[in-house]
C-alpha cells in the first residue's frame, strides 16, 4: 500500500471518514439471510459509501490527492471480483460455496486492512487500531 499524508483539512477529514467506514463493512451483519448475494450487500454498501466519500472530497478539494484517490479507487477494483461473482446468487450456501465466498471476502478484508493501515499511518491515528476501545488515551 502506498504512502499517504494529508495535505489539508479536507484531505484529513476524507481519510478519517474512509477509515471509519472500513471498520466493519466487509463481512455480513447479523441480518444476513445466508445467501451470497446478501453477504455481498455489506460490500456493496461500503462501495457506495466510498463513492460518496470520493464525490464529496472532489467537490471540496481544489487539488485532490492522487494517493487518497487511489486508495478510494482500489476499494472498487479489489471488490469488483467478489461483487460481480456473488451479487446475484440468491441460493443458500453449501459447504463448498461457503468456503469460496469466505475466501473472496477474506481477500477483500485483507485489502481493507491494508487501506486502513495506510490511512492510519498517514493520518496519525495508528494507536486507535492498537488501543482497546474505552481505555483512556495517555
């Protein structure tokens, strides 16, 4: 993952917003109906959020960061395979298909973790990923 450092407040806010969106949107939520299409619903919602973040950032910034735009675009690129493969599969999972779906989601989750790490390093909030929530910050 490339290096990113925010150049202004708009870029910092955009990076922070993206980092927050990436927290828990990769795997199905408790309302999951057991189909691959519904499992991909979370990923599709995340991609929609990324599109919104990108549009807002481009509207706010007179000189958008190539590095930040690449991080945003990488989300759609990496998610395109599992989304295209599973978005219209409404059949209940069997063991073999569950393993395949899990593998696709795990690959996407690895990418999301890399994007979050790049944002945290550049934005200066690495300690937030390491600190248990609720404990006071020194």
